[in-house]
């Protein structure tokens, strides 16, 4: 099956019947929807709000660090702010944004299904997310949690601030994550359209599938450890607090057993997006399809055995440390495979430097630096110096903001016409992309140097010799923030006033473009039949008749 | 070359041979990272230009990798990473193997200060004095939550865990003063939990230890003597100031009228303060003493319950001396009434 080429003659018009207006446009029709596309859009809207909030908190943190002493707040407020920033960004934005947002919208479209396998669970997953977010934000604001998003014991079980509501919030969101993962795994296994074997799956689906595996296997461990902290905090049972007979380091093992794979929950979906974008904008088949697809599974697998690299200075045994160090480097290898294959994909391509491609370039840069510094951190003796300093902060922001947010923004621009049927302004898009990429560098490269110089994380005030680099970082953060604000403004504006895009404005061969944009509620008029792999650009697109099929078996 | 790279990367000075070796690996890692990244980006940019889109109806050939491509993609970075590891791991192992002749120093972290104790005395707070060119083993623990003992100039860091000892060691070879940080988040005073490492020539260090031991001995004899030397009022205040500094009180309580983590001590004596529950107390000797022994009992409104108890950690004379010191911190016109921000000129910090 090949998507039909865009017709360039007549001005495009929005299709009459889309998931946006059928069966209804009322609020209740959204609240009760079973449509994966509507659930995806609701996730996108709520995670974008969370991203905005987390970004505001980040800018406040940077403002406070503009001078060595107190600048605009006291130490307690600062400690609460970085906790807010971490929890909101990770649990409310990073983890759900691409898988639950774009994944929900696109996965069934890409595999030719009418919906996900469990539409009601899918909607439940969204409401669990909302409930968890509400509980967590309530806890953060009214309880004033000051533990950081890592909730290290025994600090978190002895602090005077309220920690339990945040833990419960994160616990509830965990269930949302598990349900989405479960849904995607079953959908990918059982609902692929005829002709779509595993070796024809779009790479987006492969990476989302790998993400889902991590979500299902790791999230329960997070839930368990958060509950244990809540129990110790609320009832005083000695689990982690040595004053009550517990083990303080045990929590770190539990926590990172989830939270390290969770990093791959955040980065794999971004890699998913990038694999699609690089093919679409270089009009080229992916170089090394199997290598890119299987390396996602490799990251998901090895990611479970690297958590100990967070404990190199916690008195862990040397043998453990060595093993965790080498295993962590394997993640770097799988990532390197992807980076080289994406770069090689450009070879003999036909490259259009549009906004999503600009974010791909930013992504590549940040992933290479973030990944290489990650391997450097796994080099044990260097980690002893860098551990818990701004070097680590800069490293994981290169991965999470640098790579994941670039992936998110690339996805937003690439699929905005698919979701809304309208285009964003290309000029503004490129301007904002340049600001975001430059601002990001100015924010976080100084932080690498701060870490080299020895500035520890989570410092409310700092000695004066760290001042200059902190000013540079804050200046960069303002450029980054401004760039993101531009994106937000023109995206909202183009939802209403953007030019109508037509079904396939990029001439992409991605399977999701085979239906009208925005798609009708049931995605396809008839179940599509796949006769070729994804990302194939070696011949002019020939619209192929879609064979009429009986109703899909899963309905 | 070492100096140039160190400055380019903003690394602190290197106070030990170990620090220089770690930096050597650091420079190697950062150089290979830069070369690899440059290679990827240069290739990508060449492709952007060479294969830019010329027509909207471009078609492209299907290019598949050969086995050798994927083998190179895996083999080259793997070899590089394992090389880094082969250098870094022995360095890390060496950190866990202190030489048998190392001098032991006990390090105790607590909110928010570092205490150092040498076998057979003396003790100190926030200042760690060590002899140069001699291995020093640190035995580290914590009284409350997890802290992390970090000396950037030595490139060492080790968590201070409550309820267990961890260890690390170093041989500082450049006399001087170096920063000590707490690297593990531990609450309100995390960023003020700073200390100083003083590396002294061996002879100077020996003199200092002897001096300190004499003082400790003299103090013990005084304490044991039947007749306490009668200190004048001024002597007690000075004693109180010393104890307050030693116990770390002044990390949270200011003596210049400014608000810090705890209420200021200036004009605290006999001040009426509103408590969290709404009650009002007068800060008399009883309240001040109780606040040191059971800080959580009566918290002044607007402050956090973060002060640790000092029960059993100060001798009764020391507690009394602190109370006397607080009583001495008064501005000429004492106001009574509800707690307010300082409306008077702060008295200059003495010393």
C-alpha cells in the first residue's frame, strides 16, 4: 500500500468527516470517547500544559541561581521548586508525552488498525493520569515536598514536609503508564493489518513497542518502592531509615531499578520519532532497518541492568560497580548504532531542511554529546568526581531536554498536519528551532563546566567562583524559554488559522499518511493491505487500490 | 598541556597524584568525544549539502548496509568505550585500597556540618587538617540523612550513610586550602554544608596536633578538678561564642539580627514570640535551654522544624555558656512585643 501523493493543484480542503467532528464535537463526546486519536490528543494537551509548568519552574530555578546568594526566594522555596520541576517534567511530561500522546494517535494508524486493542482501558489510562497529576500537584504545592524527584531516604521519610501525596500521585500515574504499555503491546501483536509482518513495522512502532515493555516491567517496582516510602513516612516503619532499623541504600536500588529504565521510556519514543522524520525528510529508506529496530529492544533489555551506576559512590562493591559500568556502556553502543544508521540514511537522500528536520539535527547533536558524556560517566573514576554535580545535570538534560524534547518538537511539527489538518508557519518554525537549539547549548554547556569545576547539584547558594558560568546558563535558559514560547504561540494559532495541509503535505511514505488528515473516526474506510515496507522512496508513488476487506477481526 | 586542558575545562587545581591521573583520563575521554562528534557532524553536514532536495519528485535509491558497516558501527565505539573503562576502572579500584600506613580520620556528616576526629584527638568542625604527602584514610558516616563528602581538588567523593561506615583515601601533595562540599541533597542547609581541607606540611601538622592535644588535656583536667575556675561574665560569653561556633549553631542562627534558617539570636533573650500553635512564649533561660534539648517542642511561627537535638552532645556548662552568649546579644533599646523583623541597626559581627 502506498499513500497517495499530495495533489498540488487545487487548494486543499479539510475532509468533511473527521475524528474531530464525528460523532460529535461536544465536551461529553471527548470525555467519553473511545477513539485512540482523541485520547492521544487529550494526552498531548495535558502533557503540553505540564511541560509549560515545568518550564516556568525551570526558569525560576535559573533566576534564583543568577547570583551566588539568595536572589528571589529562600532556600525552602528553592528546594520545593526543583522538586516541582523534576516531578512535573518527568512524571507528567516526559514519560507520557510521546508514548501516550503521539503513540496513541499514531500507532493504530501506522499498523492499519481501527483502534487500540482495549479502547476503554486507554481512556481509563488518561483519567488515571489526570487523577495522579492532580494528587501529585496538590501534594507538591500544599505539602511543600522538598525531597527532589528522587525521594532519597532517609531524608524523604524524616522530612517535616508532606511527601505522601506526591508519592501516591506518582503511584497512580504509574498505573496509567502500565495500561498504555499493555495496550500497545497487545495492539502491535494482534491488530496489524494484512501484509504487515514484523519486518515491515514502521520504526516508530518498534521503538514504542520496546518502550511499552519497559513500562510494564519496571513501573510496578516504582509503585512498590514509592509505597514503601509512603508507609515509612506515614507509619514510621523502619524500612529505609537506619535509626529505625532500615537500610538507606536499599531505596536507591529500588528507585533506580525503575528510574533508570524510565530514562529509556523517555528517550526511546524520541528515537521512534526521529527514525520516521529522518526518512520522511531525506526521502530515503532507513539504512539498517533491522539494526535500528532491534537496538531499541537492546536498549530496553540492557536498560534493566544498569541501575547500579547511580551508586558508584554509595559504598557499592567494586565488582558490582565494574559490571554496572560495562553494562551501561552497552546502552551507549545501541545508541551509537542508531546514530550511525540515521546519519548513513542521509547518504544519497533528498534532504529538505524543514522544521522537523532542523529538530532532527539538534537531536543528533544532543544525543551524541549526551550519550558520550553518559559513557564517560560510566567510566568509574570520572564518575567519582562528577557524581551529583552539575556535570550530571547537564548530561541528563542533554538526553532528556536535548534529545527527548527535540523529538517531541519534531513530532509536533511533522504530525501537526496529521492531527489538526493544518500547517504551522515554516519561517517561524525554523526561527524557533534555531533559538531552541542555540539556547539549549548556552544553558547546558556551562553546566558541564560547572560540574567539572565541582559545583554540586541542588545548591541554593554557591561560592562566588561558580558565578560567571551560572549567569551564562541562566542567559541561555531565557533564550531557550523564549524559543519554546514562540513554538507554543504559533502552534496554537495555526490550529485555527493555519493553511489547510491536505492529506500528505510531506509526500511521506509513512503508513499513517495513507488516510485523510485529520483521519476519520474509524481511521480507514477499508482495512488496508500492506504490500511494501515503510520508508520506501525508490520509485514514484503509485496510488494502489485498497482491497476491500471484511470488518477487522478485533471489533 | 595539562595546565591548558585543565583551565579550558574549568577543572579545579589538582591536589594529589590521583587527581592528575583522573584528569589525564578526563582529557583523553573529552578529546575522543570531540573527535567522534566532529566526525558524525561533519559527515551529516556534508550529506545535508551534497544531497539537498532538488525537486519535489525526487526518488532515491534503496541503500542497505553490508555486514561490515554494522560491525564497524558496533566495534569502533565498543573498542573505544572499553578502552576508557580499562583506564578508569583500575583508578576506581585504587580508591578503595588505602595503603596500610594511612592515617585515619573519622568524618561525620550531620545537618549541616562536617565533624572530623583523629584517633587520640583532636576534633574539629568543618575544617579538616591533614599532613601533605601522607596517605589519609577517611572513615565516613552520617548522624541523620545521607550526605556526600566531596573534595573537587582531590577528585574524590564518598557518601556519608547513616548507620554505616564508608571509606575513601587520598594523598594530598600540595599544601593549601581546598573546598569541601556536601554533594548529596540533605535539606535546607545543603548548600551551606561547606568545609575546608587544609593540607599542611608534616611538621606544621604535628605541631598543630600537639597543641590541640595539650588543650584537650588541659580542659579534661579542668573538668576533673574539684574547683571549677571561676570565669568572669565576659569569659563565659566568650566560651559561649566558641561553643556556638563549634557546635554549628551559627550556621542557622544569625547574631546580626538577620533572619536565617532559625530565629536570630540578637535580642532573642526575653523576646515574646508567637509559636506555631498560636501560643506565645517569652524566650527566657528555660525556653532557650529547652529549645536546644527538644527543638521540636516549641517552634516559632514561620520557621521549619529542622533543628537537631543537642541533648547529650554538650556538657551542661556549655549549654549555660550559650545561653549567656545569647543574653549578651542585645541592642541598646530592646523592644518587646510580637516578633517582627529587625527594625534597628544590626550590630556588627564581632571577631
